C-alpha cells in the first residue's frame, strides 16, 4: 500500500543489527586505521542513536557478574588491537556482517541448556513481560570467556543502547523492569570473538519473573476492532464495554482504533491498516493481534491479506466474533439483492444505526460488505488468509425467550432475528451461526449480536460474562505465544 509508512520488520531489524554491531566488533576484528578513515561513521552513529532514542527507559539491576547497565554499548570495551585468523592472517570475522541466529520464544520459568555459540554469531531470543514486571535472565557459559547479554526492543536488534545489558564472566544474571507490556529481544554474543577465531562455547540460559509476577501479557498488543458504531441505542463510546480497562488492569497491551462508523471494507480496512502501522511504531512491536467483532472481523482479515492491507507479516492472530464471513442474508434483503421486504429492512437498519440521511450511502456500502453476495462472490476469493497468521472464530446464538433459551434476543434485534431464522437458521440477531465460522472454530457463546460485546451498558444474560470471555481470549493468545 503506497500510503503506508515503512516499518522495521524482523529481517530489516537484523540488517540494522548487522550495521550497528561493528561499533563493538571493529576494535577486535578490524584495523584501527579503519576507525580513523571512516568518513561516514559520525553519520552512522547519529542514525543508530535515532533508531533507538524513542524507546522508554527501563530500570535495570545487574547481578554481581554484570558489568554494564542499560543504555550502554555492551561491545565498546572489546579490545584495542586487530585480531586475525591463525592460518590466513585475515580477520576472524566480518564485522560488517555478523550472523544473527534467531532462537525461540522463552516463557517465564523456562530454560535452555547447552546452547552452542560460535565466534561471529549472536543469538536472538524472545521473551515477554507486562509493564513494570521485573524479569531476571540467568546465563552460564561455564568458561571465563566473557559473554555479552542485552535486552532490546524487537524493532532494534542491536547491542547499542539496549534497555539493559551486562558482560558476564562465568555464571551471572541480568534483571530489568519492563518499560511496557509485550515482547522483548534477548541478545547473546561472545565478548571478544576476534580474539579466538575457533571460539565455540556453550551456555545455559533461563528466564524468571522476580517481581510483580501477578501481571499478565501477550507478546503482541491486542487490537479491538469495532463493527458498526453510532448505534442510536448504544452510542459510539466504549464499544467493547469495559473490556479495554479490564485487560489493561491485568497487564495486557491493548489498542483500539476508531474507524468510520459504517463504510465499505476497502475504506475501513485501509483505516485499520494505517492504525496497525502507527501502533507497531508506537509500541515498538513486531506484530499485533486483531480481535474483530462483526464487520471488524472482515476489516481485520482485509488488513492481513496480501491483496488488502498486505500486513500479514505483522499480524500474529485474528480472532473474530459474530463476523459474517459468508455474509448475512439480512443485508442482501435490505439492498434488494434477494427477495424480501427491502424497503422495510433498510429503514429498520438506518434507524437501528441512528444514521443521518447524509450517511445513507456509507451505510449501504457497509451493508454490501456484509452481504452474502459480496462475501461469497468477491471478498473470500480475493482477500485470502495469510499463511503466517492464526485465524480463530466465535459464533453467537440467541433465541426467543422460552424453555432452554440461554439468551433471549434483545427486543432491538427481534425483527432481524425472525427474518433471518427461516432463511439461514440459528443466528445472533444479525449474523447466522454458520456464517460466523472461520479458521479454527472455538465455539458458541450464548449472546446476541450486541450482548457479545457487553452492550447495552454491560448488561448481558446470566449465561454470558463478556468480561470473562475477553480475558479468556487474551490468555489463549498468551498461551499460544501470541
């Protein structure tokens, strides 16, 4: 998308790290003259400073073996003379292209033993922590060779200006207080790789929570994507009623975009894509998770699709609730695409949404987005799921009050519920159950379309606690390393 600003993804972050790493390695692997003759070094230093200056400061406390605090270049004291290979006389490593090896995500309380590290490699591990949680990393290389350990934001995988850092000789530890909730990178490298071209050591690494451990988080911020807003009977404020405040109190990073109240997916989807890009930069994150209700689920799929927002590489998971992935016949009727009381349905929808006469064209564009005609005939064939994104879905179900009915349909939705029922079967008052299934199906919630998000004003049936529902989904994301 031409309108989107470029961002640092993992591959470009690694390239940046490759450019920054020489600041710590040139003294050991290069020629002192190279430092004197590098006309562009001042410009590179300025760029490196700009690349990391936006990060929040974090309190860091080092174990007794740690020698550097957060904010320092952990590679600046690596030696003063150039080291060369024992046989060829060439530098033992290329300081312009250190090889970054991406390792796995470490949940707190986990450890890895016997990890092999060679002279010119450095390792990138991933961890997560809620804001203000103290996390302690313990590393033991089993030798006197110094090992550098650093914590950085995911968008700047470099030993320069880390959140926290230490040079460890033998067993040691590094602790830091997370400056925001979410994912962090753990970087490990030998202190002076040029000193021994044949260096190969192994280390043990563990991660533990050491303070404020009751707080929870996901790796990637949770973005709550609204459907229709401006409801005459609901209002535009706090669409997911009380959800953001509750999740943030638990420690989760949450973002909430404001899209057009009703419009075509191509319009709302681009607005959401812009929001995703801005949030990635503001949170210094690699990815976001999208949780979409109703049309918000369609917009979320658009953002992740290559043919749409093209941001699939920056989306961890998409969860949808009450989203008409196959459309809803109710909007087809309103637009006269299938037989039915078109005028009556359209007037009902305009009143339900509280739309002014001047907004009717936007409403009709939104209705077409949610129609079976568009979803089955155009959208699903064009905006394909991204292979690296996890897709989950929930459906809602309501019913007319009676024996066995867990959630009696809200009177606001009785007209639409009864119109959809004989055409498409069980539904939540606007979306058929069969249409709301996409990706890995998680199940049914006993709630109509507005109860699903805690409306109106947090009043739902006794069978459905929307706050607990969203907590469970946040924990599911965390458990699945999203």
